[in-house]
């Protein structure tokens, strides 16, 4: 009986030791599990942080400027400010108006050759570069114009449309008027009266009165009253009578 109780006591002690061992083993396993889980979590968080892409903020100062090649055409805006459009339209209108005016002016210039006197006769013809003896000076010289016989006070007309380029009181030729006809032709009228009807810069029409015949110029004072007329074409003297008939 006593042996049975001792045996039971030994079994009880064994089971208690076994139970305590199991509890300790379980506790050790649980502790190890907690430690392992915590370590895994920490490692996983660290790995996640390393895998995250950090956001980077660029300032305008850090962005390098991009140079556009000169051969690449720049884009232009299709929208033009109203004021700029109005200015261009006004400029275009003014240009068109100017061109139209110039065209009209050019159309108004009609070259029509007429004699400088209503009635005349040739007193001394054009010498065409040949030397002739002057009745006034007695010397041999060229006669670059033509002398048209007439009375003092006769009206003198422009032989063609042009601009008065010179009005002068010449010591030898008296009062003279020069007209540039803007076509290579220049005419000169010598021996006029001082009461002229034109001045430098005036525009005259073909057949317009420019003055009257005055006293005979000193260089040809030996001749009867007349009008001395000279005509140059591109700087070369030509026969005025021939030009009157062109």
C-alpha cells in the first residue's frame, strides 16, 4: 500500500515536471516566435523604406535652359492684336493711296511738243556744232540754239510739260527760263522780259505761257528782236525746230 502511494507520488511528480517542462517549452517557443515576428516586421519595414522612390522637387533655377537651333523656325501666334491689325491695314491703305496718286500723276503727264511762239520765222538756225560767225562779236562760234524772229512783248510758251528748273538774269542772255521735261529733254528760253509768270519749282503744261519776249540779249544785240531757244536731249544740244515737230 505504501509502495503504491510512493509510486503514485513519483508519477505525480513526473507529470508535474513534464507539465512544467511543457509550459516552459511553450513559453520559450512563444517568446521566440514574438522575437522572430518583431525582427521580420522591422526588416520588412526597412526594406519597404528602401524601395520607396523619394519625391524630388526641381526649382526653376536647377532646370537647364534649352537652346533652340537658329535654323528651326519659331512658332508664331495666329492671334494678332487688334491694334497691330488696324495699323497694318491703315499702312496698307496709305500705301495703296500713295501708289494710286503716283499712278494718276504719271497718267496726267502728257508730253506734247508745241512751238514757243504763236508766229515766228527762223532768224538764225541751229549750227549743229559747226562754227559760225557772230554778227555781234565778230567771232566764230557754235550757235547752240535757234533765233526766232518776233516782236517784243510776244507771248512765250513752254514747248512741253515739265518743271521750271532755273530762272536767272544772265549778263549775256538776259532773263532766262529753263524747263526740265523729265524725259531727257531740257529747254531754255533766252531774252525774256523781267515780268515772268513762273518761278523755280513750278510745274508747267505744254503750251503754258511762261512770259513775254524782252529786249534782245547783249550777246546777240546786233540782231533784230527775237527769242533764242535751246534744247538738249540727254545733255546734247539738238535742233529745237526738229523737236517742235516731234
